[in-house]
C-alpha cells in the first residue's frame, strides 16, 4: 500500500451569514481556493486525477456537481473531472477520505479534496424544503422500512442536541462557559495571526467573521432556548456560515515527479454510525473505533478538532473520551468560527494541519457529527520541520 501525503491545504476565511462572502457564487467561492491551492503547490494542474468536493443542499447554484463547476470556474484544465459528496456535515471530511483512499490504493497519484457551502445563498435544509414543495413531507415520511424501524419520531439536530445535554446531564451554564471559551480562543488566534498562513483573502474578507468580541456570559444567559423547555440556545450552536477549503493529496510518486513537499501523512481514516434519531453522538463510538484501529490513546494527540455543532456534542465527547480540553479545538470551533456545512470538514483539516505545524505537534485527530447519526475520524501525522 502506498502513502497518502497532504502537500497543500488552504481555506477562505469563514464568512458569517449575510456577511462578506454571502453574494459570491459557490462555484467562484470554491474556485478561489482551488486556484490558490494549485498555484501554491507547484504541481501541474493537468496531473490532478480527480476533484472531490463536499457540499450539502446541492440545489440552485450548488447543483450540477459543484466540484466540477468550481474547478472549471477556476480556469483549470477541462480534462480533470470532479465529483460532489454528501455525508451531511462531514461531506468534505469524507471527500478527504475518498481522496486519500484513492492514493493509498495506488489507483491515483494526485487528488484534490475539499468543500464549499454558501449558506447565505442556499439556506440550510433547502433541499428538504424543495421536496416539500413537490409533496414530500420529509426524506423519511412514506418509507415503510424507516417507519417500521424508527417510527414517526422527529428527526432533528436540535432535539438530538437536547437529548445529549439531558443524557450526559450537561447544564446550560456549563455549555455557556464552553461557548464563551470558543469565542475567546478564536479571537486570540485571529489577533495572534495563527490563521494567516492557511486563509486566502476573498473579495475583501481577510479574516473569519464569526467570533464576537462583545460576547458575554450574561448575554448568553438572556437568550431563549431553541426548543421550548430546553437547555440549548443559539449561542450554544454553530453559526450559519459561508466558505470553502481545499487540500492536495499526493502519492510518493507524485511527490517525486512534481517536486512536492509532504507536510503530513494520512495516518488513519474511518467512519462509524450510531442512533440516527439522537443523531449527534456518533463521534464517541467513531473515536473509540479509531483508537482501537490505530492502537493510539487519546493523549497521543497534540491537537484535536471536533466540530462544535452544539456545545453538548463536544462536552459529551470530552466526558466519554477523557481528552484534554486544552488540546481540543485549541483555536476555537464552529460556535465562534462558523460551520459552512459541506466545507467544514475540509476547513477543520486545514486548521488541524496548520496548528500542528505552528506548534510542532506530531499527531492530530479530527471528527464531527453528521446527519443520519454518523461520524468520520481522520488522523494525520505532521512531517518535517515547522515553518
């Protein structure tokens, strides 16, 4: 089996809803990071064998295989194909897995992985709403097999997050302290310039727009719950966002032929499922599975990125894994920095690689909850000297 190296990794700043990236066509948003990725790598773009992008709600300007559209909108070679992946919030992390698997298998030498999402332009669940306009109440209604197995229970990320808070007995105040810390870490990282190497300014937006300098625990405490009688509020959930990210994955042969520099090795990749009704607990068994497959312990990781879909998701995962909170989302997470659905997996991978390079860490782990009760886990090993 070959090795799969990360030789390039860039992202746009993450724009807040109706912010600086809101009016950029998704194809142009994705094209921006693709051009920067290929220009910065030094590899011949015509040698790329596939472009694998994650995207959710692939309708309107995100329809028609947006991976292919982004590549062509970037002015890159027509002979390079593209494919779009939907594993819900983990779509672009899965794109990274598919790209690495292609290289690891020896069937490809140079593959682009990434994701794009403009949630300002295409609101969350737009595809479901379009289905309702055609007379379909939900993706599950009318499925005899689904109803026989799960009944007619509501499938909602909000109720799932509330169930987690209740099952793990996580008080609202604890989640608010966690959310406040996410903003504090993100603002520190921005002010210290930690993200400068990984972000490529886009349409005048040079830094992540999500973190709020005026956030206080008192303001969080004054918000109404998302679900009546619940513990979670908008301050304890990821932000609706716009953004794109891309990584270049290369084999040893591609590294030699194109004079590339391996920055990290894909050490492990896997995905697991859990209860689709609670939906958001899968990172826990997925992490346990990955640790068992690699023989590693949670303390072996110098940095960990777990998507902050909701504060309860991360806090339950922390309780179950025993991970050091200081190493988890060290520069803030989606509560502060935003969650552009189909792009977030690639954004987290870019952040993880650059944080390992910045600190000189060796191993990083990435995981995130996904619709349908799923989770991906990626382990990377930093190579070479830190810049």
